[in-house]
């Protein structure tokens, strides 16, 4: 399996690069209320089946596949499970440790 967990600091470094695909796995209302800039929303319940289509759309829009793929959810649990499920299928992905709450600075210790 090829996935890893990254910190919000590492995410911010990746976001400085043009070839990072950031995927928000939270609910539509949470995403619409606030999300990490540049993130696209993907329903976590269909993430594995819809991921190939998302990559195809990214490639069509950017003429290349993303160099970095980072998933996040509210607290990091769903994105970790989704990262594992995608890695089993051969994708190289990352999960944001602590999710949106940690990135936003509201993580509970």
C-alpha cells in the first residue's frame, strides 16, 4: 500500500505547488460553508468508485496527472480510511493528519 499521513505544515508546502490535488471528503454543507482553498469535494461514500473519473477530469484540465494527492475530512479518520482504500487499488495518496479541524486550528488534543 502506498499512502502516508502528512501534517498541515506539509500540506501548506504542497499547496504552493501547482500540481497538487486536494480532496475534501466532508459533507457538501461543510464544504460550502468553508474548505481549504483549492480543494475539490468528493463524497467519501463514493470516493473510491469516483476517484478515477476525478483524476481523468484533472488530467483533462491540466494536461497532466497531479504529482500529489491529499485527502482530508473533519478529523482525519475518514480520509485515512479512504487513503488506505485507494492505496490498495494502486493510487499514491496522502491523508491530512487531524483533518480540516487541525488545519483550521480547531483540533481537539
